[in-house]
């Protein structure tokens, strides 16, 4: 390795180390539940996990594991996410995502985030599911990689977090794009790793979580 390349590598490692050392960071684990398919469904007959006859709702269980680091107080962050789940056809699928997150609401114990990210989505190929008069129709242009179909994608998410204490949040999310034109609901737990908590300006942090239950409705 040349001296120049070594300097670049040291700079990258130093920058990442600085970010991870001095920013707030969290880890979260979410359970994926149901997939909602409100749009066209060219492969409806392959929906092994459909709950209703029209394939609008399917059981699509899975897990999301995420690491998040903040770059601006508790408002702006970036997140790495790895997911694995069963898709509408009952095949193994996954997501590898890097996303941008923005806090847009915060009151008492409640926080709401919007998230958008670049992702690589992949699934066990549906083409092998064709049989008889049932023929697999590619919904979009997937890239074949052995027995897998791979698709670069953009994923969006709305997330509601409720602080329960001891650096812990309960998470409820609505995710779009993990599968072709599909919404899914997630439920999970987030843990704050960093002790360097940077509160927003004007925050009465000392008494922030000492309100009574009735104050939730004010």
C-alpha cells in the first residue's frame, strides 16, 4: 500500500472514529409483521402468505437490526440497517440499507422521525415458483445472482418512539419499499449507547421526564 493510500485510510478511520466517539448513538431491534400491498399485484397467485383473497395483506415476519449515529444534537442522524424476512411468497428476503433520519416532532416522551435511505433489496428467486398455469412475472428489473434476485431501491419510513426510561425507547414504524410497492409495520426496541447526550437548545432536560401521566394529554 502506498504512503498516499495509507494516509487516506488513516483519515477515513480517524473521521469515523471521531463521529462514533463523540456523537450520540443507538442500536435497535425491530420485528416486521404484516406486509400491505395496495397497488397492482402481477404475481398474486404466488402470494403464499396472503391473509385475504386479494393479497392486500400478507404475513411477512422478519427482523431489522440497526445502528444509528447522530450528527446534529438529537435531530439529524444516519443509520445502517440489516433486515431478514419472509416475503409475500414465503421466500427468504433481506435488505441492507444506509439511511438519513430527521426528527420532526418531540414532546414529552414522544418523538417522531422521517427516514429515507438507499438500499439493496434481495430475495430468493420467485422464478422457480412457476408451475402449471402459474407463471412468475417480474414486477421490475431484478438483477440475477445465482438463486437470488437483487434490486437497488429507495426506502422510506415513518417512526414513532416512546421513551420508557433507562436509555430505552419503544419503536413503532411504517416502512415502504422493502419489497415491491409494499408497506409493512414494525414494532421494536431502541437502546441509547452514548452517554454524551446533547439536548436540543431550550430543553428543560432536568425535569424533562418528571411529568405526571395527565401531562401527556396537555
